[in-house]
C-alpha cells in the first residue's frame, strides 16, 4: 500500500487533468486512485453509518443505546435490538442497503487483516530468535482467527459504525505493543544484573 502526500496527490491529479484548476472525469479518477485503503474504508463506513442513522430516525427507532448488527449464514443482516423485526425488515426490503452493509463489513475485515499483517511484520523484526518469531506467528494466527469470527458484526453507536473486527484488532495490537514496551525496563534491569554478576 502506498500512501501519498497531499502534494503528490495534487501533482498526479494535475498531470491527469492537464491543468491545476480544472476538473474532469480523468481528474476525478486520479483523486480516487490516490486515496488510501484506510480512507476508502473510513469513508464507506461513515457513509453507511449516516444512512443507517437517518433511516432509523425516520422509522422512529431511538439510537440512544448501541445497535449491534450481524450478518447471518444466509447473508441477511440481523440484530438483537428491541426493534429487531422492523430493523431486519428494513434490510430485507432494501437489498442495496444490505449489500452496502456486507461490503462495508468486508472492507473493515480487510483493514483488520492488514493491521494484523503490519503487527506481524513489526514483531518479526523485533524478534531476537526463532522462538520469538514463532510466538509472533502464533499471535498473528490467533488475532486473524478471532478477527475473522468478528468480521460480520458492526455496532451503530453515537452515530458511528464500529466494526467488531477492527475494534478487536486495534485493542489486541495496542495491548501487545504496551506489553512489549512495559517489559523493556524489566529486560534492561535483568541485563544489568547479569552483567554485574
């Protein structure tokens, strides 16, 4: 994945449109090409959150409590909300909305997998021996399996749509990094003791 600076994005757009100020279909294509994967996931997720919040508001369904959505084995969007029947009917009656939900859930699952790969790469580089590398692969596998199990669940909370898969991965990787950082002083102290003995 290549994430370009704003100046580089402008330069590519200018090159494809031929001018700095004009817009054309080619220029629009250039802008969409240079968007990062994270931006695409963020924008699609925010758009869907807005659609869902708007539809639920128009249906008179309160959103003061989080609403958890899941894709079942048949590809239908389900919920445990007290308004379950009305919400599930909304998705059944609007196949485009259901497909949009499935697409956004898949994009978020890919983002979580990308985070897992980035964490694996960092942990392999930090590994001092084969045991540490094996442990990194073990953590990667466990994270990926759990993330995959959560990939079809998203929660609408305070107007934002939160992927359970991405949320789990972010916490898992952050906790792992915090654990490694907190062990550094302990490891340094152990090294000092072994050097003085």
